[in-house]
């Protein structure tokens, strides 16, 4: 029954930590690891939404095969999860744990919904019997009590005592046996306690719960809200320990990666990383090899396996790549549109350009490649024409009693120009991409204050542009701190090979 509710107890060994709200997506954390506090990583159902790291014991390494124990394998698997969570918190300044929900229309979702519905239906049947049966309800109440106590800090001693006294399970069972149980009254006590300890964002939900009189519905709402409260607590704890965590996580990842690498066959198993750095050396000679290699990641051919040292960032890299390419397209569209529709009032209006870029951004938000771009650009062209007409008719630059309208041939010509942007070799798009690459090179290798001119077309979207670049730099600097030793060893061996072959 506990599993039906999505709340599982941990083993006796782990009973001092928080219970796990969901078996589907829990983050198991090494209790000896200081980089990720147990109250953050061992208490909440989460979806990190990142690709798994590469380390798998069965991977083929260049060194002789090794025999490893099952204990080592399980330790490596747990270490991998811990390392990934620590990495996410360190690299993503906006990282938050999210509740896990199975995909819509998936078998997992169907089964989960059916099981939960069956439990609540059974509970309703038990309570509606004459006399009521409180077997399931008592299990619910015990779990609610345990979760409430888990949500308290050590300084909440008085409230803890109040909960233990009020939710005295043996006494409540006696009331149930004597048909003298005010179950809804206990529910209201629980809701009041939740109201005292919840984040302000949950106040409205708590108020809604107070108005529910159906026992089953109120407890269903209580469990849903408690899950969110546990999430709030974990994310609050992340904020509290973030600076301390950042200081520890580099050493933590180094240690875990070294252990995982030892199961793979050592440095020689980093085949993709070696090829990646070698390619950068061949292209750039004596320039900063690692910096150049990381810049190439943001134009990565996703059909090629990523270097082992960045696989934990695979989804992040891909998404940053998509975001950057969409911004380049947005800048291209803006410059092409303003160049063709050469109205001074459009060129000078910041509000028009911001509004137009916002609309274009929405239309491009799901674009992942040039084929998808080609299919979306007709809609982008229509939007541009519509925005220009709307703006021009709303200004005083149109004589009174008249409306602005485009010549049909001019309108079609503008649309044709916009639709040509899907070509990677499009002149304006190519120039903006080149200037963006130059800007990235400067941003990665110098301080932000040394940067002067934004790439063409990026001024209107500079907030998003800087957000993308900031995320790229944060990923680069953090990974460099963790893996620079391996990079230096690989580069040294590559240079040695090059010297011996000449």
C-alpha cells in the first residue's frame, strides 16, 4: 500500500535519512560523500534531465581486461549518480530538483494512474462502510506523521512534540476500534501544521485544502502538497549549501571519476576524449588546445560520440548549441527584415525590434536543425509582415485617415528573403555565425570586461545571448577544474607521439 501511494520507507540502515517519495526516480547518494548533502539528494523524487555519464564496466578499454567484483560495480553505479547530481548543482546555477512524472500516454503513466486510483477508490469504500473501516486510513495517517516529522528542522522541537502528542497512532487506532474517530479532524490538524511550515508559495494550496470536506479528497490533496513541500525543502537546502558545495564538488568529482576510470582501464580508456583533443591540435596547432576543443563542442555533430569527460553534459551541450543557433537565426532574420523594409521608424524603434524578436523566438523555440527551420520560416515571414504593418499603422508616421499597407510584390519579396535563411551558407547568417564564434573565443579566453562589440543582430536579444554564453563558460571552467589533469596527460602523450613520428 505504501508503494501505491508513491512513498517508500528506506532500509533500517538509512532510516535516519528522509523517506523517498517515489521509487521511480529517486537519487541514491553515497552517505559518506560530503559533496551532496543527504537531505538534498536522498529525499526527493527528481528528474535531472541530463544524459548518463559514460562509465560502464563493460566498455572496451585499450588496456588488458580487469576483473571487478559486483560490489565494485554497484559502488561505481552509486558514485556515478552522486557525481551527476553534484555536477548538476555546480554547473547549473538555476538547478532545482523537479518532481518525477511519467510521460503522458506512456505505459508507466497508465499503470501509475490506475494503481493510485485503485488505492483511493478502495480507501473511499472502506470509509463509507457501516461501521467505517480505517485500515488503509491508519496507514495513511502514519505516513503523514512520518513525513511531517521529516520536514522539521532540529529547532522545531516543540512542534515535533505537538505532532507526536496529537498524532498518537495507538490512541487513534483505539478511537477507530470504538467507532469514535474524527478522521477529518485529524486531517485539519495536519493541514494546520503544514500551513505553519510550508513555503509562502504553498499558502494558497493550504487554504484550498482547508475547504475540502471529503476525507479521501483532503488526504489525497495532503499527500500531493507534502510532496511539493519536500521538494521546496530540498531546493531550499541546495541554496543554503551551494557555495560550500561548489568548493567541494570539484575534488569530489575528481575522486569519483578516478575510481570509475580505474574500472575502465585507466587513461587509455578515454578514447573519445583523446580523439577530440587530437582533432583540436591538428586544427589549431599551438593555440589553447582544450579551449578550442570546448568551443567545438557547441557545433558538435550529434551523430558522433561525445568525449567521455563531457558526457554528463551531453543534453546541456546540445541544448546550448540549439539555443545559440536559434539566436543566430533570430539575429539574421532581424537584419534581413530591417534591411529590406527600410523604414527609418522601424530601424530606430527598440520596442518594435524587441517585440519582433520575441515573436520570432516563440516560432523558433522547437527548431533543432535546418530542415525544421525551413518548415518554420514561412510562418516567421508572415509574422514579420504582420508586425511591420501593425507597428506602422500604430505610429504617427502614417497620414491621418490612411492606413499603411505593403505593395504585394514587396511583401512577397520580403517573405522570400526570410525563407532563404534556412541555408547554412546564407550570407548574413554566415557572417553573424562567424562574429559569434569570434565573440565566444574572446569571452572564453578573456574577462567579460574586455568584450566590446556584440555580434550583429544580437543587441536586441543580448540578455538571452549572455545567458547562453555564461552557461557555456561555466561548463568549461568547471570541467577544466575537474579534468585538466587528464587533458594535460593526453596532450603531452599526443605531442610526444608527434615528435617521435617526425
